[in-house]
């Protein structure tokens, strides 16, 4: 689950970092602002930890159980985006999120 939480945090951080860096004029200024942003570095650290943890998971848990749990990011990212970034999540997405969560529960148990 830590892999999923780090991945979710990383995706939200990168999205927010891109959002706030795009307010400057010019692409090079925008990229520079992104690279100097704390949200870019949160993304970088989270993805680094996520990769290291994923390597550990792959050594200790069967892939048939570990990989479906990784799919929870497809549910957690829209939920977190809705609450933290105020993005719109429509009914069909909520339905898909519930199917993903149900599927992961069924596969892992």
C-alpha cells in the first residue's frame, strides 16, 4: 500500500507543480519554475521511494497479488484529485473507481 500512496502523492504533486508553473510566460520559464518547485521534488522523492519499495515488494510477494494492488492508483488518483485539486469526477468515473476497488479486493483475497 505504501507503493500506491507514494505513487498517488507523486502524481498529485507533479500535476499541481505543472499547474502552478504554467502561469508564467514562456515555456523555458515554465520548465525552470517546475524544476525549482517543491512539488517537482516531492514527485521525484515519492517516485524514488515508490520504485525502491516496488522492488522490495517484487522480491517478497507473488506478482499475481502485488500487481493488482498497484492498480489502486487508478482509483486513488481521481479521488485525491477530486478532494485536493478540486477536479470534477463524474458518475462513470466513480463507478469505475468502485469496480477497481472491488476487483482488487477480490483478487488479493
